[in-house]
């Protein structure tokens, strides 16, 4: 005889596949109640997502035909079914049957408004007319014939109904007592699944709960369960945090036992997490005063560093004097490196074995090349440092890059040889004048084995694996430096500053400073780098599980909170900063129910241990009653429900599978006029047996639900951030939306200055939507036309170009990663898309232009030198004053002369006029007296041509005597005379 076999996928986030059939064994209670239609069966765990073999489906119900070997269906009978609490309910379809409560995995809403809206939608779709409130027995799943899914018409409701239902779901708030109830519609068939739906959902394990039709589900909001009489039997765990170890912060480092120095508090925290429910705790960090320092000086001894070696021969004494101003407990060590002594990195010909400088005229003698040599362990006797340095000689390698990364890794991992103390700050100063070899460069020399990250110093304290292992990668360096709490300081020449500054973004906890070509500024460089390291605190997380979500909120020395940031800068020694750490479990682990991860400040030895346990099991599960009389002795009673043995069905396991005659088909219809079991299953034992679909699970009292018909985003069901329940996406914590594609996280919207979307937009679905005109970028950080953009770009120019300003290296790399800076001698301002900016620098003006490229990066064109106005010389000033006086005097004299000339001409004209008028009056008087006017032309000057004189002669008589009087030609001007 063929045995019916059912396969279903859990609607919980576990998404496990369970099979059950006649004769299956009992399994753990947390694996029960997975399928809505088999509440009365026990289950065995199968391989995840493995489809069961197809079982032929029998003829249509009521046909009277039966496949050979198939199990006959029970007859439809009007009998009373027992409820787990011992009461009885009228069988569906009987004359006295009243509308009963649906199962806990029913997707119908618990509110009357939602029910009315659904009824209206059904009426609009032409589906009204049947007993809409009919109780539905729990359903179970069976394969569809041939393993094929049900027809699309049977799987999807009419378009109008789907539209109205979608509008209903969007409009209904997911809150208790109003609209759609998230918990009751979450398809939870067990206590554990209920807790996974939402942090606000609770489970009622009371035996009598659910005996009346007014209670829709055991999985509901807490206040609903209490109102429905389930107080005292509710499973509703919450996330919590507990401080296990909390030693106060220290105020001073040296002079105390290292066990007494504490720079982070608390030291241990225990978390009990329910998935989706956040809990938080506060961490305080302080850079204590006078903390011990171990400094290891790692020097490039290639030939080009010969002058540097001469300048540091007395470095130990001077450096110790400066560092002891900062700490009373200082130790110094020394090591050197060149490169791998193999071709093509070094000279390997026999004639170069003892002296690779043979034939080199500038420096004919040097020592053989070597990879790394540890010369002096960390000690407080600085004279030994000077002695070791004075013994050193340079070597010669073949190519330009050096093997410094080999040396850095050995200095970091060989803790015992180097002498790193656990209770001290670890500084590793790396000095070089060239670029380094990195991972895969070793293949040029036939080294194909990657670096293993282990210590390989031999008895002579030399790197013994130099010719066997490849150069280490940046990732391996960062891991080992962080693992051993080492701050790496790159001291490099200016020509290679940009390259090593890029390295600092890839190796956490590192800084870079410019080294003069002769290393004369090395002490100033080290002190500056140490102060920079001590002025900032950044939290790092180690071994965090993938299903744990962490968010940080920093409260720095200014007292302001910066959500999404886990570091503070510009600190002084002794300042205390705090961080609010919020922790959330996204899901339950499949195996281990506890994890431990570590939070520590970068470069600190102090750590905070976080012990996480997952609260994924209900307490009532541990009180299960096997073969309980409450389950007709055919199942296990746990958390208020029966887990039926194989072959038994029903709320109290009272129905034996395959027993009885034909099933009443009406009990398997959602309402009159609808297909039996929604056309996606068969009616057996008054229950719907849903077909199996290759697309997912079909479930529900009438096979009306599935977990594959939800909205998709980019082809992924519920965007991969939620579970599909009865055509609706139930989003995981941290996501919202119809298809769960909208993240509620805001960490990606926080700009490098700590503002949300740089203060120019809103964070929507985890991404910035810029609202400021002209703003763009991932965090709206780019805005050429916004006020203050010049000051922002100024910070990038100062830190990237001049290694100054208020930004540290880490912040500069993050904040200015998209800035392309070029320097010019003359700044062009004819580009209409470029914005001209300027700022004062030491009584000069630094000018630059700023424009945005199509690639999204910023183009900054900067003057090489600030524009300064030169002061005039003393001679220039004297000449300018004299010239000004002369010019002004000349102008005044000219004006005076002009005025005098005008005045004289006016006086002369008046004089001439008066003179002419006087003569005219005289002539008139003479005429009246009898005088006669005559004109005589005389040769006045001896008869020369052109010298004739024209004279006027007055002839008259007086007393009988003739008189002659000569006048000049002025008389002719009178106009009244003629010749």
C-alpha cells in the first residue's frame, strides 16, 4: 500500500524542509508544527530544499474512483471535534456549526475592519455567496501529480481582488488592535516560529486558550494575548545586556602594574539576543597619561640611505630625551633590511657575493644584501642603540623597490625576539626612500609560496625564509599589526609620500610622515606621529558573527553624538570618550547558540569581550508531554498544541489518516463557488491536502497561501531580506517595503564629517536623496555651488598636498578619496565650470579652482606657491615721493601760468578797446574843429621793398597857419576812413 508523503517548507526564517508519513519517528519539539495542515503529525528532518518524490493524485473528490493502493478518504460526517482543552466544537458544515477560529497560520486579519475590507474585495470580484466565515481545519501538504505546480489561474486570485488586497495591506498599520496584525498573519505554527516573526510577537502556551472563537491565534501582540485571558502563560523573551566585568578607567599608565592599567570599560558584557530585538551598552575609552612605549626602529640599509645612516648614529640618546617628555617608561629597539638576496632583486653573481658594490665607482665597498636582520631587542639602554647603529654598513640591491614588508611582518610577529611588552604602546617606525615589494612580486624570483604570517628568525636573528616565501600582502600586514597592537609609522621621502599614504587606508592604525633625504627630521617626525596616534581613538570589531548587526554612536570630547561613527579625533591625553554600541541578532544560528566577539580600540591591548547567547527557544518546549491524553495519546503536547504521531491528524490527534469514507467537499472550500482547496490540493479527512510545487510551499486551511507569490526585487523574492507568507513579504529586521528592498540602516548615509547626508539631503532606504540644489554623491558630499565648499576642499588640499590642516591621515583618506589635485604655476580662471577659491596663508593668499568631473571625482587645481605681494625698496619709495612732489608742483605751476595768461589777455583786450575808443573820440573832435584827414605812403626805411609805412596825416588850419600831424596806421582800424 502506498503511504501518503508530505513535504513542506517551514514559513519561518529557518526555511527547513520536513517530510512526514505513516510510521515516522518523533523528533525534537522545535521541529514540530511547521506545516499548517499537519498540526497532528510528527515530522522527520530531511535534506533542505530537496523535493519529495511525486505521488500520483487520486481522482477528483466525489467521483467514486480510487487509485490502486491509495488510501480511502474518510466519509463526511457531522461529528464534534475535540479541542486540546477538552471542549468540543461542532463540525464544519453541520447545521449548528458556527464560524470558528482559523488556525494559527491563517493569513486573515484579526481586526473587524480588515475582515470587512476583505469581504468587500471578495464581493467586488464576484466571489461572494458562500459561507465566508466558515472554520477551516488545519491543512497538510501532498505532492501534485507529476510534481508540477498548480495552474496559474488557481494560484492567483482575480486581478481586482489582488489590487484591493494589496491596497488593504498597504493601508493597514502593523500595530496591535488596528488594521493588519503582523503576528497573527505571520503563519506561525509553533512558539519558536512566532518569536521569529517580529520582536513584538508573543506566544500563548495556555492549554485553555483558543477554546472560544473570539481568539484568533496563539501568536499575537502581548497586549492582545493578555486581553484575551492568557496572562501568566506567555512566551515573550526580550534581548538584554549585562555587564559582567567593569574595572574603572585608569588615570596614569607608568608606575602601576600593567594589570592595574585600564583604558576601556567595561571589560566583559553578556548579551541575550532575541532575533530582531536590539539591545545596547556603553563603552568608555581613555588614553591614559604616561603610558609605557616600545619603539622599534626599522631602517632601510640600501645604498641610497648611506647619508641617513650617518645622521642617526646618535639618534638613540636624542630620541629617548624627547620621548621621555611624553612617557617615563620608554624602550628602544633596532632592525634593518635591504631585499631578498636572490635574482632579480639582488646581485647574485659569484663576484658580488661578498661585495655587491664592486665596480660601483661612487661607493666601491659594501656588505652583502640581506632580507631582514634583527639587531637590538627593545631596551631602555639607549646607548646600546647608538652602538648598534654605528656598527651598521649599507648594502646594494639590484632593483629600485625594497624588501621592507618582509621586515615589517617579522618585527610584528616575532614578539619574543623583538621584546614587545603587553602593557605598552607599540610603535614600529619604518624608514625608507623607495617603494616596497608587495605580494606576487616574489614570482619574479621563482617564489610561488605565499607568506604564512609566521616568525622565521633564526639563531642569528636573520630572516631565514627570505628565499622561500613571497612578500606579504597588505591584508596580511594589517592583520598581524592589529593582532599584535602595533602602530606602524611610515617615514618616507616626499617623492613616495602619496603611495605610502594610500597604504595607510588599507592598513588600519598606520600613519605616514615625510622624511628628509638625510633623516635629520626623524626625531621630530616620530614625536609628531606619536602625538597623532595618541590623539585619536577608533574601535575595531574582531570575530563578529555574520548574523549579528552592530551600530556605533560616538560621543567625543565636544559632548556631541555622532551616529554611525566609531572613532574620535583631536583628543588630549586623559580625555575620555564613549561609544553607544547597539547589537541585533538577525536570525537564529543553526548550530551554536552562543558566540563571543571582541571590541577593542585600534592599537590598544585592552579589549571588551562580548558574550552573545541567542534566545530562540521557548520555555514551554522543554515541558513537552509525550503520549499526552490531551492529544488522544497519539501525540506530544507542548506549548498548548499537539504534535501528532505519524498517521494521525486533527487538533487533538483524534483523526487517523486514511480512516472513514468520503470527505465532505464543502468543508474544504473557503466559500461556495470557490474550487475545493483553492484548486491547489485535495480534501482528505475534512482537511485540505495541498499539492507540492516546485516553486515553493503551498499551505493554509484551504491551500490559499504560498511562499513564492510575493513581490520581487531584481528577480529575488522579497529582495532576499524577508520571507514570503501568503503572498506578502514579511521583512527581516532592518528592512521595510512591499518587497523588503528598503533598508532602515542609516550608516551608509553618514558622511565623513559625521553628518547625515552631509546636511544636504535625507536618508531613504539606506541611501541619500539629495535635496540641496547642486548636491550629489553617495552622501551628498559634493556640491560645487553650496556655501562652504571652498573650506571643505581647503581641508583636502592641506592634508593631501601639504600634510597639514585639521584632518588626520585616516580621515583625510576617507574624506578626500575622490579629490584629484594638480599643482600649476599660473592659475587659469577662464573655465566657466570651475569655481575660484582662496584662503589666507601666512600673510599670503593660496588660490585654487574646483570643478566636478563626469566620473564623480573632484578636480582641484592649486597654485604651487601662495601668491604674496613683495614689499617695495627704500629707493623706490624715495623716488616715488620725489616724483610725486615734482609732478604735483609742475601741475600747480602750469595751472597758475594758465590763469595768469588768461587774466593778462583779458586786461590787454580791455586796454586796447579803451585806447581805440579814446582815439575815435579825438578824431571826431578834430573833425568838428576843421581838421582834414589824409593818407600818405612814405618810404620810411630807405625805400626797401616791403618796408613802406602807411601814415595818416591830419591837415588843418589854426589862426591862418597850416599844421600837419602824423599818426600810425591804427587809424585805419576805425572803419570810417578810406584811402
